[in-house]
C-alpha cells in the first residue's frame, strides 16, 4: 500500500481520527490504511440516511457498507466531476458544467440529465436537482421520447399520420407506454406494413377483374347467402335425380315414432331434404320447406335471385360457376384483419409512406433509451454529492456523533421521556442479540418499541437508547414517551427492557442506601405480615369459640397453658413497657454518648458506610469510568476500530435535561397550594389556632401509638 498523503487528524472521544472536509481529503483517504478508520463495516439498518443512497452504496447488496465499498464510491464520484465545490458543500443540485468531459460515463450522465430537463419543460439546461430527477412520472410523461419504443396516438404532432396510427393501434393491439398512455409499438407497425400492402393488392385484383365480383359490392353478401344453402340444394337436386331414375316410391323420409320427442324430430329434419323432391328438377321457394332450412332459403332467393320464386338444376349449377372466380379470389385473401376498415386510409398511408414516418418516430423514441437508463446514474451522482462527505464524517471518524448541533447518521432520533432528551438512540433488529453485546459497554440502555401511523398502516421499529446522565429513579418498563426522527415524524415510544448499569456518580453513591432501604423495607414487611397473620388466626379462632359457647355449660377443663403473649390486660402493660423502653433507650443512648466525641461517632458512621456501601460504590464508579460507546455501537452491527470512553462531558451531550429558556417569567409559588387555600377560604374551612393545636395533639397520639405497637412487638418477642 502506498504511503498516504497529508490528511488532518483530530482527537475525538479520546482517539485520533481522520477528518474529511475537502475533495483532496477524500483522495488521500483512498491511500489511508483502514486501521485508522473509525468504522470498517456498518449495517444499513443502523444508518439514518436516504435509503436509495444506501442502496447505491451497498454494491454487493449484502445489507452492509464496508471499507472497500466506501472507497469504490469515492473513486466513482471523483472521476465523474471536475469541480468539487458542490461535493464539499453536500449540494442536492448537480451543475452540469461540473461534470468531467473526459469521462464517458459522465457524458452519458449529462445527456440523461438534459433529457430529463427537456421532458419536464425546462429550457435552461444548467443544473438538475434531486427532486427533479426523482419525478420519473413527470420525466417520462413525454411519450415520444421516453425510450420504450411505444408511441401513444394522442401525442403524435403530425395529423397526417394519426388515422393510420389509430388503425394500427385498433387492429394490432396496444401496449402501455412508460408515460401511462396506451400506444402501438414496433411489432404492431411491422404487422401493418406487411399485411396492408398485400391486402390492397388483393383488393385491386378484384377491381381489375370484373368476373370476380358478379354482384359488384354485394357479391360478398350474395356469396354468403349461397354458401348457406349449398348443402341443402345439392341434396335436393340429387334426390330429384333419384326420383327420375327410380320413381316417386319411398320418398317419404323416416318420421320419428314420437312427435313429442324434440331431439328425435330435430334429427329427422336434419336428414330430410329442404323440400320434397320432384321429377322436374325445379326448386320453388313456395314449396313446403323444411323448417331447418326455411329462413336461409328465403334469404338466398332475396339476395341472389330477387324477384324469382323458382330455381332449376341447371340454373343452380350455373349460379355456382358464377361464383367460382370469387371463391378462388377469396382463397388468396392475405388477412381478414382489414375487413370493414376504411380502404381509403390504408391506400393513403401507403401512398404517403406513413409507415416510414411512424418508423422514424419509434426509432427516435428508442434512441433515448440510453439516456433513460442513465437516469439512475444521475440520481446516484446527486445523492453521492449530497451525502458522501456526511457519511465519511460518520464512518471514517465519529466527529458528528458528539456534535449536538448536527444530526449524526448513527442516531435514529431523539427520545423525550422523564423531562429529558435522550439523543444516543440506535435502531435494533434483535433485542436479545443486541443485549448480549451491549451489557459489556457498561452503559445503561433502555429498549424501546416505537410505532407511528394510522391503525391500519402502522410503522414500527425497535430502539436501543442510552441513558448517560441523571438517574434511573423514574424510568421503568412500560413507561411511555415520544420519539422524534430526523424527518420530523413523531413516534409513540414505550420502554420494554433495560440493561441496568450506573448512570452517574451521584446515583452510584446513593445506590447502596437505596438498596439497603429496599432490603430493610422488605424484611419489615415480611415480619409485620407474619405477625398480622398470627393475630388474624388467633382472633378468628377466638371468635369461633365464642359463637359455639353455651351459657351454663361447664367448659371442659383444659390443660394448663402458658399465658398468651398478647391479652387484653397485657396490651396496656405492653404499651407502658413500650413507652418505658423508648424512654430508657433514649436515656441509655444519651448516657452512652455523653463521653463520646463527635469525631468518634462520625468515624464509626463512616466505617459502617465503607463496610456496607463501599464495595458497591467502588464497583459502580469503575463501571462508570469504563463506559464504552464503541461497544454500544458494535452491538448494532458496526465494526469499530476505536475505543471511546463515555466521559462526563459526553454523557451530558447524549442525555440532556433542557433548561428553562432565558428571559422566561418565573413564578416560584406553588399554584396547587394557592388553589387549595382559596378553596378552603371559599368553604369557610380556614385553619384556626385551635385546629392547628389539635393537629399537633393528633401527631403526638400517633407517635405514642407507634411506641405502644413497638412495646407489644417487643413483649411478644421476649415472652417466647
């Protein structure tokens, strides 16, 4: 590997990292060892950037962007441009004069961009924006220059070709144009060109040979009427010959046995001649005609023999010969597709060479296919120009991650919860897998389920949010908040899980007291719950005995038992003993401390604190010192080279409790207290001096009751 040219390094999060500001830095980056890069691989799911841009960056489509793909993108964009000013600015507008004229692909990008501008009605072909190239529907709305070879008839500017084009679309089918309109393509035009000339030639033959159309323009209908009765009349005259040869015996067709048998009657009529044959070989329309043939025979006479009622066998044979040329001509017909169409349109199209004009329109449209396919490269270059420097300063270095005024691509958004803004949030696809690695970061992490949108179209995502400052007192599973993404979308957020770690030094110091208090509370709760249960059991037993007791009945002599620990007479004694115990304890403590200095008491207190809370505090402080952002990021699929300890300054960047804006008017009096006092005054319940005295007495009674309860408990314990 060649030696890298000069490149700027800055200390970021405790490590020196290369900084990318100019195109020259990007060129030098190509020669810099990946060992100096902050990230060498990153999952697309962990990047909050334009998804189309990320798709272009992921050359092998494996869902990750590696160092080699970054270098490939840098080379590509540097080769396509000669002026890097907009690249360094991150502009979303591609100035066409910035393209490198010595690069073939850059010239193709210019042609594609110019076509896109023309198709959208822009005459000043100087620059194109990201929004402009992405409006493909508008770009390809020009159906005569969108490269698909489909020509919508409605967009043809030359009125002389429209009738022919409309006939092609009608007879040979339409296909959808890229603009959304229906039109014809090369296949339809080829069919027209090959069949139209042959059809006109076929029609001209009939016009040049009068014998082909004996009935002029009615020949077709007349021939159709004759063809409809040919089988029946041939059969009739054949039977007439049999009558002359064999006589009129046995001429009655076989009749069905049952005339109510519809199927049998129909079969018999099909076998029967159109009329009873006669020896004179003459057919008359006035004969008793077979119902199956009746209508067709009448139509034949009307079309072919108007005004006549009879037809001899000789006339029938002559009539068939009359249509002989027509039959032969019909067999040479190239296609039926033009039947019923205006022959003048076809002749005019061939005469004016309209198919050639339409061919040139198709060819011109197809000529734009290269530019159309180049639209993707135009969008790619604009996206690279707008986003590549930003990506590098979140990939080669993590400088932006620690800048609160700039959105980092590694941060999914900002979580607002518990009066704080949590800014270090990353998308997570698998919470369990993320948690296994994230625990090693020593950072306190909340796992969040976020969703937004209407009920029938909800969008959901999972997040890992770092808690880096403050405390965890008011954060718990199920707590709700809102999450803001960079695009301005607001998501409903709810805590689902935690990686419990110390958050701050103050919390680390308080933690032993919190845990000791929690432990003591649980133990006291267990003790008093057990005593209450014993009391309830004894009380229930006594009440049951009282209900079954019958006056005047001598109770069985019970064995001598120990006096109950708590009886009616003992309760008062217990209360007195309790108060005495409290007084004695106070006196004892006072006597014991009389000759003990304050510093000795303080020393004992500190020793106890160190024994019980010292190890916990030390462990918490060590974890706070060893908090590592790199491990937190690696849990989301990033491959990092740098270790970044989360220090005190960073922690305040990522978790912030906003201050009240300067200049705000502050009223420190409690509004609720004022409302309560006004309500008391309204009800005439303002507290008098006597009432205050009574409250003090009640407090004293409550304390005395607590002493009695303590005495009872102590007596109960000592009497066991």
